[in-house]
């Protein structure tokens, strides 16, 4: 192989464009970037779980960071303390633009007040919920969002966070 490599090197260096030959990894780099984001998201959620001493939290199939499911965690004041990287695909906002803000930032004129009240009531009682409502992207365009929210308790049994799995629906 050394002889071939040297011959290929001489051949490519003798050409006016000195470029790297196309290899199979060129196609997989797109997926590798997404994989790395999912890995970092998973690690960040595990760190948050440890920091808040969540009781019995395991990454189930919902939090496996599939492309179309966004994971958001709020504190007890409903301020966002964690968002998965793919939030930008759903909302147009980057992670750092939503941290510290409330999920109501995604709501607008066509967001159902009835659905908002049901969500508020479930959160106030520390209950799980699943609702679908109209949210708005950063650019102002509406989208229909399915939200599955669950309370997260610490090992003392105190409610410390809420986790929401969100996805756009057609």
C-alpha cells in the first residue's frame, strides 16, 4: 500500500487543485454532528439529574433525544433550566436563548387559553399532562406542538422540576 499511497500523492500534487479525495466518512459527518449533539444533551440531562437529586429518573424512550423530540426542563418557578440542542429545529431559538425564560415565550395570540389553564393546573398540582397547542417560532410562524409534561421529584419526595417532551405535529 505504501507504493500506491506515494503514487496517489504524486498524482494529486501534480494537479492544479490539491484536494482531499472523497471518502465515505464525508457522508457520515452530517450524522456524526447530530450524534455528538445528542450525546452532549444526554450527558447534560444526566448532570442535571444528579445536581437535583432526582428520584428514579432514567432516560426512557422519550428522552433518547430523537430528532423530532425536544426536551425542556423547568424549575419550580417554571423557568427553563435545560433544553436539548434540537430546540432550534422546533422553535428557531438556540439553547442559550431560552435558558432562564419561561415556556410562555413560545405562546401567542392563537394559543388556547383553555389548554394553557389545564397545563397550569396540572403543574400547580404536580401532575403529569399531555396537551397539544399552538406555539410560535422565533420568526413568528405558528406551529402545532404536542407537549408531554412530567413532574420530577427528588429523593425526599419533593417536587423539584418539570420535564417536557415536545414535538411538532402536522
